[in-house]
C-alpha cells in the first residue's frame, strides 16, 4: 500500500512513517506543508493519503484544503484526515463530496496502532472511518435541531455505531442483541430519516452522515 503522509511535527511524522512501514506500507512521500502535500497528491501514484488538517504556512486547514482540492480532480482519492480536535465544520467539508475512501480520526487514536492501521486500510479500500467522538458531536448537533429526535434511544445507539462504519454483526455484538434486531432497527432508522437502505455498508454510512450534516 502506497501512502502519502503529511504532518508538520517531525517526531509525530517520523513515528507515523515507522508505524506504516512496520505494517507493510510504502511511504512514497512525506511532507510538512500544504503546497508540498497538494503536489504529492496530484503527482504521486498513491493508495491513500494520511493528512494532518493543520499544516504550514497558515496552520489553519491547509491539509484539509489540499486534500479537498486533490479530490476535486480525483473524487475517489482515499484520504484519512488527522486532527487534534473534533471540528464539525471540517467533518462536513470532508463528507460533502459524497464519495467513499474518507476518514476523520483524532490524533489520540494514532497511539493505538491497531486502530490507526485498520483506519488506513479501510480508507484505502474505499471505506469510511469516522472517529466516535466526531460522530457523537454530529449526532448531538443533529438532535439539537430535531434531526434524529424521532428515533428511539435504541435506534439512536444503532445509528451512532452504523455511522462509525460498524457492520450489523459488530453492532449486535456491541449492543448485545441479535443481527435480525439490528436489521429491524436499521430499517426503521432509514424509514424515519427518509434514507433508502443499501446493501453497501459504505454507502449506508455516507447516506446517514450526509443527512446529519444538512
């Protein structure tokens, strides 16, 4: 798996490079600023980009903007965004294109090697990875505006796990009930939110998140 890595902190960037290489990834470009990232995303033949949101020269959202610019040319370009904080606006911007191969992970998760590598592989394969804390904030904001207020507490639990990219089996295991019960809750959620269900887990996640961000 060929990876473009963007992180301005040398020690963290070096640690991420080592972790990626130890798990069979080839880091084909390692950059520390927005312009260099955009060039790498446009010029390199990559499988996934791991990108810090805040990069020089502005230290605001240079990384995110470079990723979004590259995805305008290549909409399916897999990008895993790393952030120090939960920012709903950044999550919304990242999801706005409606394409798969996207992720938003808090940097705290990077210390959990297994979670980080799983996220990189999922995004590279075209899947969606959203940090649970990001999902919680999106759902909280949605509830405040009445978006999911019609859901039962159990349906809300299922929606949260579904939006995190969990399979029905994983949701059933987490909530301690059968997969058939999960399927019924999922059908009810889509009905109440007026979203057509899909056998494609990635499209299901994107549909839910797209609804929540409106």
